[in-house]
């Protein structure tokens, strides 16, 4: 077993080594959306999890300096759309830094939830509408915990669709 201790203030090579090792874990790819000040906000995420089944609760980790944090914190509601393997272009577009707020979803098929009008990505494997119940700062990210208020399968999605996954810093599919 190889042990690689980290400094209290990790060096760039240590941070890069951490990123490499952590990226060896396959994770699903989703999109978090929020509607804030009359505009749609959306970002690709790979750090999310279901926390509890009773009541249904999920969490997502968002970069603390990004505009998505302000949108989610200010509105208190958001959606998480879990992407299928054919939605790699959506994931790439919404992961691009510096995307414009105006027209962000013009090229992405979506519909709105009934209760809050928050975007849900069409064709996604499944989607969840959530109300924030707590937030926690963790290093450079905000951990947002939300209670599920609505959920479903994306229009055009099928139970046999394969998920889009992220491993070794690349999008991949199963099988």
C-alpha cells in the first residue's frame, strides 16, 4: 500500500494527484437548474447523492463562487435532471465556464415543473424538484440538501436508457 500524505495547505502537485485519484470513481452526470430573477440557471454536476428515502432527500455540491449557488440559495428550489448517455452535448455545454445566462437553455430541450416553473432537461433518465432544507460550506463548495417535492422520468426517456457517467475526467457510457 502506497501512502501519500497531504500537507495542511496542499501543494499544486498534491491537489492534482488528489483529482486524479478521485476521478477514478465512476459517477452519474446530472444538471441542476434554478429560476432566479426571471432567468434560467443551469450547470452540469457530478457530485450529487440521494440522502434519504423517508422523506425523499438529496444533496448536490456546487462551486461556491459560481452564480448557480446564488440562484439556488436565493430561490430555495431547484431541479436535478439525471442525464442519459445520449446527452453528452448537454453535459458539455452546461459544464462550460463563462456560459451566458441569457439564452443558456436555448439549444437544450426542456420543460418546466408545475409548481415552480424550474427547468427539467427533456429526455433525462429521471428528474427531481427539490426545496432546500439546509446548506453547508465545505472547502470551495456549497453542499445543498433538498427535500424532493416532485419527480418523474424525462419526456422521451425510456427505462432502458443508459446513464451518462463521468470517470477518469471523461464522459462515458455503460456497456
